[in-house]
C-alpha cells in the first residue's frame, strides 16, 4: 500500500493534465483569473444578463448584487470572483453604497471576516476604477 496521500496524487494528476493542455496553466494563479475577463458594457450586461432576455425578470445590476452577496458568503475562496463581480456591478450602475449594503447584508450569513474581506476587495476595485 502506498504512503502517498490520495488527494495530493489527484492534485498532481490534475496539474499535470492542465499543463499538458496548456503549459501556461502551470503558473496560473487565482489572481490571474480577474484579468482574463474584460468589463462588459452596461448595455451588453442588460441584454444578456438582465431584462433583454427576460423583460419581467431582474435587471443586470440586481443580479450582480445578488451574485456579490453569494460570493461574499463564500469568503476568501472567491476573491477573484468578488473583484470581477464588483467591477461589473459598478459598470451596470451600482453605487458604492449599494455594493457596501450588499456586502454588509451578506455578513449576517457569511460572518464578519468574510464581510471584511469582501469590503476590502470591493474598495480596492473601486479605487482602481477611480484611478483610470
């Protein structure tokens, strides 16, 4: 019987597989994820994520804020996704106050550490947007 941890063996097999498909994936990190997706325009988001496909449904901004709430509850495992969602929510018309309210409400379910981390990430995204 092997002393090798089955989880470590599976992780190595997955890493080897990803590297064989695309060698650049060997050095890919979660931080790289955010830069892979350009910010969609407000009109495009509304068309594909909001009322464009479902006129009686939620608008894109509301859907993005709900997504942000769920990601905040997940905590630190969703850092790149939180940044990406904040960027798109702001582009869809969300204010800083609406983003902060959404994250604060999520703190009731995800806890103060998750809320604090999401606030830090959102603030960094909004500060970066202000610098552009």
